[in-house]
């Protein structure tokens, strides 16, 4: 947080300052309705909501997978956490490269799709009895590499999502004349957290449905229960995450429309600045400089 704050502090003077204006309650709700009527924004929100369900469910069940399916120790799972750090750094490098070469929409869909496949591969292979058995020296490295790849691609996709929301801000400004950066980014951050909690509840329903024993010690749970848990989890998480990727097809802002929006906003700001200057000059007393 400190590094990112210090690195971007010099950009503060360049930030756009919105003009002060009096807004009634009715006008506020009308502007909210106009903002959320943007089809590209609705696609991003729907994707975030659905992916939050899948992510919450996975978070709720990950410990059960690690300790009961893979037979890992708590010390071994530290490697998963350590894998996220290089994934974050590498993902921040990959995101702009992928967006530039493929376009934001195509890059995001591709990154999320491959990340989903990487996330599902280990459990799917275990159900097919292809993965190394628990305790095998290759098991943990395979899981760590798979976690790194899934996190790398997923983080890159989420970085592009933030950039796409910024594009929606400009698209909305052209459509409505109002910029809503704070509203859109707050919505994007809040709603997936809510659905993430709901996804966690779905994970507990899966555990209840398979009659997973309370306070179970790893290695003592009936393999049939573990297999049933995974076989329920895999299609549900594939549906949630697949649907989250599919709705992104309805995102309509491409590079050409984004550049057109930027040009229109520049023209509008230049026109507003000219009017403001003319008003200021006209208000001066004769002979004033």
C-alpha cells in the first residue's frame, strides 16, 4: 500500500476536479439509474457477482481440499501463500501486455478462462486417479505451480477489469454528462464481497449435503464422502465461473469506441473552458487586465 501510494502520489495534481454543483435527491436517483443502465457496466457487475459466488465457495472449501483431499500439513500450505506474491507481480506485468495485444475484452475473457481451467485441473485429475498419491514428492510442487498459474492469470484479468471500469466511466460521461468514478469502483468492490459471502454459505451447504463429519481429522474421512464433495464442487464452480466469463461477451466498449469517447470528452472540456474564460472576461470591468 505504501509503495503504490508513494508511486502514484505525483499523479494527484493531474486528477480531474469535478465542478461544484447542487444536486437534488431526485436528480441523484435519476443519475444513478442512468449510470447503471449502461450495458457494459451491467456486464461487468454481473460477472463480478457470479464470480463472487464461485470464489466464496472455493475459499470455504479450500482447507478441506488441502487437508483431506491432498493430505497436506498446515506448514505445506504456506507455499500456496508464497506463490501469490510472484503471481501478483507477474500479473501486473502481464495485464497491460495482454490488453494491448488482444484488446481488453478478449484478453480478460481469455485470462479468466485459462485460469478457470488451471484451477479445476488438479481435482479433476485426482478424480481420474491421475494425480500423484498423497505424500508423493511431486504432489506439492504440482499444486503450487498450478496455484501460481491460476492466480497469475486471474490477477491479470482483475487488473484489466479495473481498467475496463475506467472506460465505462468515460462512456457514461459521454452518454449522461456525469462522471461516476467513485460510484462505479465502489460498486465493483462491494458487490462481489457480498456474493462471496453467499458463495461461502453454498460451500457449507455442500459439506452438509455430503454429511462431512464435524472436527474430522485428516486421513479419517470416508473416501466416498470426499469424492462426492469434489464431484459436487467441480460442476458448480465451473458453472459459476463459466457464466461469469460468458456475460463479459455483452461488454461493448472496444478500443475504437473508447478513443472516440476520450476525444468527445476532450472537446467538451475544451468547449467548457472556452465558455468559462469568455464569461470571466465579460465580467471584468472596462480596462481591467
